[in-house]
């Protein structure tokens, strides 16, 4: 088999961990597999480099940040190759550029445009384990670029697509994808499989296993991958296109996002174009809006509505500033804001073919005495905003109702 | 003027020092100069990377060591570019590969084969300061290479030749080249100028300012360079082809090498081919031999001589082991070895046209009561081996006689 294995920063945090990674790769070799290993920077290294740059200048140039940060993964690939040599296994490290990873020129968040895996194939054919630096690439003009957050996962999945690997393993510090965060829900179970769309919903809902863009890339190119532990040999979770079989399960997972804040604008004039102006201004301020709910207002006087939406907590001050400036112009009433909310979501492709899922969720919450603030649904997801103080209790109850 | 400036590891040891380097480059810009800056890894970084590699494997693969060590300079170029940006000066960093430095494939001690400075010229023409990673290059096949000890000096001098710079400044932690090590000879004076050949002799005699290979490269390509401080603005020492003028000075400098050991083989059979066999065996053991002296032996019996030579101190155990193995075969008597020697040298192109220099040196030593163990001369150098305990006193006396 041709396998791409990715190891993140905590899996290569020191030379002992790197030796452990090498011994795992050695096991694959002993089974006759050919292996491409993608590694991140040793944990802490990237943060330290960012700290050094900011000591010099608060907002360093992005081209130079890429030049700087790319050294982190370059260090790991060399050490990983040496660790394989110490086990008597032939191995060669390649930077992103050497591996043929060509990106656009958007420094610090470049997109992979093309991969020319000629060198990788050549080395694999020589019997080498190939160690590729994650998170980085090179423009056609030879500029060093980095792929942004979750970039090493993306490198692994893109390489797996380019070399037509039989298997792509994302080795991390968890055993796989769970029905819920086990720290919050002790009953949470590891999933054997999950569809790309479910994984995407969970990623965007605050489950921290993987960044959405890597999953999107895998979906686009049909790369089946496994999320598994770098510490043990338990089977992980397979992420793949949904199958008919998967729809038998109504809810795949439950997630809780505690990183959102809610804003309510009271008495927004009920006229065409008002909402557009509000959200354009907020978008222009770089604030990401998630859920939006508009309630009809039954006050006296001119027709008006209450408008609620959620934003990422760190963006709240910026959102408020923007709204304060907009208030006299548009003429809404008070601006209410709270950070004391949790967004609880259930996700499952089975919802498409099952009815009554929302009702069952709301009923469960009602029985727990949890009030629902906002509701938002998609074809495979139902999200509700609840009081932060009751969010974890609500999560456990919903998990028990659907997955217990 | 077009200037190449090189800053070593201690000059870029932390972000404050890097900011200081940037402010020096800014001064050049303010004078209207165009500047290419060559930097080393921050001091300690390279040693730390070597330590990490050796934690994994005592003798790591050299290709991977190059991949690993090249990150040190890459880190510094990015931080230096950012430091220039913080002063409002446009600057772009380039790895050795990006700067067009092509080397052979001898990892960890590659030789520069060719420099294509197209990118550097392009950036200079845009008004950028160009920051180039010292110590590194790339083979024609795209392998990362490093140039070995003193590699950043070599990068600076080779770049100065390739871009036809008006000036090449090697900025370091000393003010220039001195007539002797000021820590040993308080009277030592900074030289205004020195010839390549004198600099080469001093380098090979243990003066630690620069590695021989960089000076050889400068001599070969006629690159005039200046050794100067990175901390102050004092003029440094100009290193260049010798001029008629320089010959007026008989002795340019005095050096003392305390890192040699002396071996004497007593009663070596005085037959053709014996010395050749001895030095071939020692050379095969990787031991570098410096001075060799053979004395006629006046004993009775078969004709025999005493053979003395010096080796680098760390090589002494290997030399002894080799000689022990050779002893029964060749049939010499005792092997005497001592580390308690110092090699004192005077260097000057003026010796070519002045007589009596050796006599004056020996006379000075005799008056100090310093016994001479071995003597070796070249056209521009006289070296003597003396007892280590008297070596520094001897050095000061010789310095006073010729340069006081």
C-alpha cells in the first residue's frame, strides 16, 4: 500500500517523540507499505518564531513571516529523516518546494494550485521513505509560502490526492472523531466513519479535530482519510463520501461552540435594504457573522423588528463599534450584547431522510429546562443558542437522547 | 556605492542585535548606498540544531544536516528583513538558493560553483535592501547544501565578486585584524591593511578572525574586503593584494597557536621511504601534520635519525595509536609526545626583501631565555615551536622587537 501519514506538532514535540514517529513508520515499512510522511513544526516552535518577529515589529510583513515560519517544518523533516536512518531505514526529507507543491502568492494563507510529485515518486521508487514539510509550498516564481492554520493536514490530503495514495492517515493526539467532545460528554463514542459533510459541519461548529479547508479539499478530490492517534494503534475514524448506509444514523455527533457572542438590535426599521446595510458594514469591519434570526416586532408605531445574530467572541468589540456608528443613521433602538451563550448543534446526514429530529431535540431541551434563544438549521444540522450556564448539561442530554 | 555587508552570529544573536544591524544598514542607505546584507544563524542556534540531531543519532546523515542547519540562516534573514521594514526601509530576504548560489553536492562542506545574481540585481534595482542567507546554497538538482565553517564569510565575498560590489565588509566582534591577539599582547595595534597572503598565513597559524578558504576565494577573485566591528564605526582592516608599499613593513603580525602537540620518533632508520611510510599512515588516519623536522642522529650502530612533527592537539591520540602500530614494522625507538608547546610565528610580505629577520627573531628569543624546539619558514613567515610555559612571554618579546 502507498500511505500518506501526517503527524502534527505535539507528535513531533521533541526528539523522543520524533523517534516514536520513526518507529511507527518503520512498522508500516515492515508490512511492506511505501510511506510518505508529512510533519508539522515541533510544538511551540512556530509560536516562538512569531514571538521573535513581533519583538521586532507588531505587524511583520507576510512574505517574511512565510520565510520565517517555513523553517519550523524544515527542521522537523530533517530530524525525522535522521530518526528513520537511526532505525536503518532509508529516508529523504523534502521541503514543500522540493516536493513540488506550488501555491498562489497569498502569503501566510496560500492555496495549493498544483502538485508535481515527480521527485516523490522517484524517491519512493528508490525505496526511500519520503518526509515532506507540511504547511508550506512555493509560488511559480520561487517565493516561499505557507498555507495557514491546519496547513499540514492540507498538505497531507493534497499529496495523497496527487500521488494517488491508498490511504491517508491524519495522526493526532486524539483517537479519532467522537460523537461529542469526551471532556464534556463522558458517554461520547468514537465514530468508525463519518461523511465529509458531517465532518465539515462539526469542524465549523467548533469541533477542533480538523480545519474545514482540509476536509473540503478531501471532499473535492475524493480523498478518503483516517483520523487516528499517533500514540496507539487503535483504528481511527474514516472520513469519506457519504454512503446509503450512513443515512441510517440520524445524528452522527453533537457539538458545543462556546466561542460565540450574541448581538440583538432592538427596533430595527422594517424597510427593504436595512439588514443588508447592517451586515455589509459588519462584514466590512472583518467580523464574521454566523447565525442570524429576525423576529417580527409587535410594538406600536412604525413597523420594526428585532434582529439577533452571533459573532466570534473576539470580534464582539469591533462589531459593537461598527453598530454604534451605524445606529443614528439607521435608527434602531438599543444594542444588546452577551457573551454568555453556547451554540449547541446536532449533525447527521440521516436528518435528510428522517423527520421529527428538530422536535425531538427541542423536547429534550424543554425537559431539561433549557430555554432556546435562537435556532438555525441546514439539511444535515440543527443548531440552537442556549444560555452558557446550561449549555453543557443541554449537550449531555441531547447526546443521551440521540446517541446514548 | 554597492556594498556587501556580512554580520556573524554574535551580531544577530537576538532581536535587539538584529535591530542594531538594521540601523547600521539604514545608515548606509541614508548615504545613498545600495546594500546586500549577508547574515549567519543567531549564535547558539546552529549548535542547538546539531545537538537535537545528535540526540537522535551520533553521526547524522550529511544531506539531512544541511537541510536542518540551513534553517538557522533562513530564520535570521526573515527577522533582519522585518527589522529593516520596522525602520521604513524596503527589504527582501533570499535563501542561498533564491540568491542564485549554486554549489557542488558535497554536503556540510560544499563549494560554490557559480552564482547567478539576477534576482539580487532585480531587487536592488527596485530599491530593496537584499538580505541573503550566508553559509548555504543549492545544487543544480535543488538539494540544500551548506558551505562548512566560515561559510557566511565565503558567501559575502563570493557575492561581492558576483555582483561586482564596490566594497565588501565583514562585520564581526573585533575592530579588525591586529598585529597580535590583543588579549595576549596589550601593545597590539590594529592594522590599516594586510595582504591576502599575510592574512592567509595568520589564519592558518591560529589567528581566529577568518577561515583561510574565504581569504583564498577573495584572493582568487581579487575581492578587496574590510574586516570591521559590527558594534562601532571605527575603520577596520582592508584585506587586498599586496602593494609595493606593503613590503616596507617587515613583519605584519605575530601569532601564537597553542593548539598543537609535538611528536618525536627517536632512532628512525635512515633509509629511503621510511618517512613516506610514516606520514602516509598518519595521513590515512585523518591526522593533519603541520611542521616536520628531521635531525641527524649521532648514535652508534645503524644510521638513524630523530623525526619530530606537530599535529593538532585533538588528533594526538589517533596519531599515537597509528605510530604504535607502525613501530615494530619500521623499527624506530621511543615515541615522545607533548602537548606543552606553542607555535609562535611572525608573518610579513616584507620578509621577501629584507634579510636577517630570522636572526633577529632567534636573538630576541635567546635574550628572553626561550629555547627553540623546532623551526619552519616560508617566504613570508617564520614559525618556531617553544615551551608552552614561555610562549606568551616570547610572543610579547617578539612583538616588541618587530612591532613595538
